[in-house]
């Protein structure tokens, strides 16, 4: 969690992994050099009282479908395991054998916090500056630069270079759709006002997915 304790702009930002957090965090640190990491990155804890009650807050979110695909690419060697097989492993083993980043977004959202600002990965620049300008309207907006992971350009958690040459929707089979709906059901529920449960532009009958059970 990143927080700014200055009297003029008290805020805290909870980083949900694979939602543009590197871009958001590094830009916030640039705009507010005095901001501090209160806890380890991605750890789902609120800041100390009374700061929590006196400050604004934001959380970053993403379409559960595209985020699931991003998690698969982040943790695997390209070509070593298919997206569907990775999802099946998560269904079998849950998320205990992987780092915190692959957990559902509801792991961070299932708290008693009323999130004043939700920064959508799909509308990163717009939502980011809405958050900043809510308490510092005088700060001039500038285009956000997308930052790659700290291990290097297109290098993932297992130190492999990855690439995505097709739209993320094209990676989804009927089976992958239903597995994501099952594994990330809490995300669809908590973010129902932002993202559709049905796969974008496609309605696939449940019976068409023979191996989803």
C-alpha cells in the first residue's frame, strides 16, 4: 500500500496486482515524492487510524477476464502450459502454490472499505487523474507512461519474455470462459457495475463447455 500523509493531500492507494499498479505507483511517487509504502506491496491491510478515517482512498481494478489472462502470462513459461490448463490447476490447487498476485481481486476488495475511487486498468489515465485531482486540482495532468515489470522489459515472474500478439479476447475458449467465471466469481460480483459477467460480445451456453465441470 502506498500512502501520502501530507496534510494537503491525504490519500492511500491499495495495489491490486495485474491492474496497472506499476504505472500507478511509480507515477504517484513522481507526483508526490513524500508518499510512503506503509506495508509490503499488494498486502491487503488498511492504514493506521486515525489516518484511515481522514484520508481519501483508491484501488485499482481490471476486467476479470483480461486479468486472468495476464496472471497466466505472468507466472508461466511461454508455451509450457496452456491458459486452460493453468486455470484447471488453479481450480484444483487454488492459489496456495503461487504468489499473491494471481488471487482474485475480491481478496483485496472484500473489506469494510468503501472505495472512493476505482482506477480501471482499461481507463488508467482518466481514472488516475480523477483521483489525483479530487484533492489536488492544481496539478497539471500529463500522459501516463506504461511501466513494465521491475525485472525488465516483458520479463515475467519466472524471468521469461512474453508477448501478446492478439487481442486478449481471442485467447478464450468456451472452457476458459467458464473456468474464469468460476475461479473469479467474487470479482464479477464485487465489480458488477464495471464489468459484465458474460464474455464480451459472446453468449456461450453452459452445455457447450463439456469439460468445464
